[in-house]
């Protein structure tokens, strides 16, 4: 059995995992992820019997219970690179024996739901609505660093993207991963729209925002807006869903991103007072996870 060296499985002096500063006993089987560390105590207000509240850099975690369900809330910061850190460390907490530095013989499956904010790419996805990322399109490339990625990717959807978008960004190849189907049903039900979410690898250029630098393909967002494959349309932009779905699928966990739409990229609307809408999504997720 492979023993994982200290340079790969990095532990702090207190026995906690390197970035998250969590110990295995702190981790619940249900995990709510959110980008902003300030949202962790906001969600934590709903929890009883808090077991831990730890923070390091942009990563803050609280474990407690909601109506009898043990839940861990973790912030991940911005971007798929941070998702790579968080998902790997959560999986390590669940499935690696820290004392022996070996993989545990019995796999522990996590259920992870990311609650985020997002920009709509379609007029039928208005500001204030909720979208569950049934499929995630990644522009980040994280999944390509792991073996067997083709087993969890929708290769035909990827081909349709490259063709219809007339892809011009050399060196970046979009990938597509489905969220866990049972979790989509569990969380979205009949009142959260199921969509195709693009996880961009930046906030400005990769999402078609032009400030001082010109864009490589100024028409990309318009082409994204008209894209259609087997009845699917691309609904929204955010920055983490693809790595979450991809890494979780490879590891065997259940994962899904649900977003509150706060910006309309078609009608150029922006709602900076979105906290009430976000609170509604938090409450639905806590009830359903």
C-alpha cells in the first residue's frame, strides 16, 4: 500500500490538513461550499451544535447541524485553482488515514453543493433567478492534469462547443462535465432552473469584459448566447463549477453548483443588493442537501 509522503499530503503541527486547517473529525458528509469567506458565518447562523469554526487565508469552515443533519460549510475563494485545493483536501479528510498516510480501505462519499453568484447569458434566465449547473463547461484546464478525465467528460458536447463557437483561444480547450444526476434532482426539484454553466478562468477577458485590453474574440459571448446542443443552451457564467464537478466525478463524490443570478450580461443589468435572493438559495440548499 502506497504511503503518501509529507510533501504530497501536507499536515499542520496540530494534525489538520494544510490549507483548510480542518481535522478529519471536523468533516461532515454533507458540505456546502461558497466562494466568499464572509458567507460562511452567514450560513453558519442557521446551524446548531457548532463543532468547529476555523479559518486560514480565504478558507473558513464551520461544522454544525441543521434540523438533525450534520453539515460542514467551507469557503473556497475565487477560481478553479482554489477548487483543486479544497476538493482534494476534503477528499483527503474523508478518505486518507493521516496517521498511516495511506488511503482508507472503505471509501467515504461526500455530497458537496456550491452556492454561488453568477451572470446570466440568456434573456430567459433573469436577475434574481436560480440556476443549477446540470452541465459545467470548464475553461480552466484543471481536470486535464488528472488521468481518466475523458471518462467523466461529455466529449461530444465539447466537439459541438469548439465547432459552434469557432474557438479561437489557442491553448485553452473547453471541457464539459455533468453534475451528479441524483444530486441535481435532490437540490433543483421543480423550482430551480437546470442549466449549462461556464466556469471561466478569469473575471474580465475570459467572460468577455473589455476594459483596456482588447479581446481575442469579441464575438465569443454572442456565439455562446446562440449555442445549442441537443436542446441545451448555455445559461450563465461563474468561475468554479467545472473543477468541482470534474474532480468530484473522478473521485466518486456527489457535487453540484447552484447559483443566484446577480448580473444580466445580455441586458447589462447588475444587482449589487442580492443578499435577499441569495438567502433564499441558502435556505433551499440547507433544506434539501
